[in-house]
C-alpha cells in the first residue's frame, strides 16, 4: 500500500486546487499563508483513521488509537462513540490495530483492521454497518490468521469489493459476498514488472461495477517511476490499464471516471519546480491537461 506524505498532500490540496480548475492562474506557496487549522474533535489523543461519506459533508468517522470509533453528523460540533465487536485477530491489548474505513453512503460502510505480520501473518478483520455506524456486524476475518489477507479495502456495493496490496497472487483479491470469501482478481502486470515492486492506491468505485485505481511502479533502480491508472467494469474481478501518467507523477487522487489529480516532486526539464499538482483527463495521453498548483 502506498502511504506517503505526498499522497496525503494530494488529498488535502484538492479543495484548494478546485479554484484553479475553474480557470484561475497557477499559484505559489503564498496561497497557503492564509490557511489556518482549528481543532474540532473528537476527544482523545490520536486518530488512526478518518473518513467522510459520499454526498454528506457533515458526516465523518474517526478511529481512535486508544480504541473506539467516533461519529459526527453535524460537521464535528458533536461526536458520539461506538465500538466494533471483538476482533478475532487484531486484538493488541487496549490499543486498536491499524484501521481503515470505506463508506458507500451515509448508512452503508466497512471497517477493516489489518493485523501486524510480526504478531500473525496476514491476519485481518472486517466489519460492516448498514445503519451509519451505530452498530457493526460480527467479525468476518479474511482467513485463519496465518493465511488471511492484509492490505487496503474498497467496496463497490455491500457485496462486491476488493483488497489491494494483498500479499496474495498479483496483489488484488475480490469478494462478491460481503467479505465472507475472497479469490484472486485478474490484474495484468506490464512486462518485466517485479512482484512486490509496485504500490497500490485505494481503488475508487463510481457505481456497483465501475472503478479506477492508481498503481505506482518502481524502475530498475528501485525508485518510483511510472504510475498507471487501471479500470474495472466488473466490480473488481478484473482490471485493465486505462492510462499511463508521465514519469515522476506518483500520488494520485481520482476525481471522476475521466479526471484525476496527480502530484509530482521536481518537475520541469531542469527540476526547477519543487512540486506540481496537475489535472489529467482520460483520453489525453501522457501530459497534464492543466497545472493547478506549482511551487518553485
């Protein structure tokens, strides 16, 4: 799984870049001098997972490192705490294991606890909710604790979903029964790709069948080089290459079935630009459609 500061930055700058999509000039770091952060909760020490829900900007969920899930329905003014049922594998004392959310809408979602290989190889626990997180299903482990599946989860609907970076097969497994059983998906790798030397972003589904996913590949020197956009039209059972981004564009935020934002460190022929945030449009190959932000 590709987890990096650049990936976080792409997500955080999407809102700031929205104005540029409307036609504003490329800007510089001076833009960020006007931004300020304020604490809105929830109570506690540290968050290990945060997610909003599609179509409702007032609803969000936060997983606390000390345990428990916090939910707000009013944009963070008030928070209510809920608890996941007991996990079979990811039980490490009072602290919660690595947690990830994936919500389809304000009521249907999943919580995925990936275990630590040092504590038990590939042990993961999956929970679902159909009432906005007020209650959660019993644990649906992805395996026995030694042959389970870790990674990053994404669902197209309550029944169909995938785990990517799964340390299993070519790296993607798919379920069609809400996570009760998993099987290898069809994921063709470019010729010469070395297993384990590519990194998945979380897939984004647009309906019950169609989704996109960015995958960053290392070059022969072991450095991230080319990032490819993959498409599925069968709820994650198979994937094909939809586009290839220019070299050095890695962290990607999918905006729609045909638009995505990508981040690059060091752009320009002489690396004169520190970093770039650019908009790409499907069908326009190998170059940004519009540079949203460029910092020198």
